[in-house]
C-alpha cells in the first residue's frame, strides 16, 4: 500500500514569546505571509529605535558583561567610566541590563549625565537596570546592535562574554572597512584582554588583518587615560554639538 504524502501545515510566526519569534526568523524561508509579518516587525523595531533615541546624543556606548555584581572590581571600573564620560558631556549608552551595563549607567547618573539603554528581551539575565533615563527594548539582536552603533561617537569595551565580543568586532569591522568613521575604541581590562590581543597580533603576523588595524584600539586600565583619549579623538575631532530639531508634526515637542 502506497504511503500517503501529506502537505506539512503552514508555519506561522509564533506569538507567545520573543525568543521563539527570533528563532522563527532564523529558521530559513517560511510562508510569504509569515515573512511579511516578520519584515513589518523588524521595520517597527527600527522605527521605535529611531524615534526613541533620536535626541539622546552625543553618545558613547559601553559594552561589557551582565554577570558582574556590584562588589566586583570591573563593576567599579565601569561605574567610574560612566562618570567620566558624563563629565565630558556624553550620554552613556549601554545594552540596558545589569552588570557592566548597570555600572556605566549608574556612574553617568551619579555624575549628573544622561543614561540610556538598548535592552534585548531574553529569558534570563537581561532586565532594564534602574539607572536609565530612557530605554528601548528590542526582540532582534541585529536591530539592537545597529542602534548601539548608530548613535555613538566612541566605544568602550570592558570584560565580557560572547555578546561583548560580538559587539566589539562588529564595531572594529565597521571602522576597518570605513563603513563608519574611525571612532575611538577603548579596551579596559588589560589582563582580561591580553590573550585576545596576542591572538590578534598572531592574526596580523599571518596576514589575515593588518598591523594598522590594531592601532584602532587603545588598551588601558586607567579611566583617566581613557577619558583623555575620548577628549582627543571624539570631542575635539568630531565636535559633538549637532542637535536635531524637534518636529511638532511628529509629536516630538
């Protein structure tokens, strides 16, 4: 007896959780209706990000792990970094979560500056920290990464895991390929990043990157040195005084 072949049921985009929604997007082709709904959702995320962050700048984005508690030395370092950036006149932008992100936002608030977050909805770790003046939440990592880069004049990277490495190398690739200006990138935590730096120099020796690419980064443990670098390569170079005009028609007053 021949086996009856049944047409698989139409796959619709899941609605119950955000994690399933992104998993749906990354599974490959789906129905045209499902793909169109995903496109609309991505469009609305970008629109919400543009509207929510249009007037917050000029920003410096601070990257780092969500897993460091308040009593950790890296938390204290990030807190001092946030305060230093605020005193230079920057808005401190982070991923909006706990750990290094919270510390940088906290330092900015304590110094009288502005603190914003681009939070990603995850089943663990990631909740908005309490030191944010403004935040936008995202379903999709790639939309969030665009926002963290779009509004920033510089990037400070403290110790972190896969997400932090992803954000660091995204910024470095954009600078290396001149998709964005060669904004300053500061790695803080010399001992933490030393094995990675050795690997990068080995890559340069093998020709997969150039030695000049490594000049794009300052590596330091000193908040004072990092802030001097920001002053020279961001404030003095780019000016940082451009202020967008608000529109009554768009409800921005």
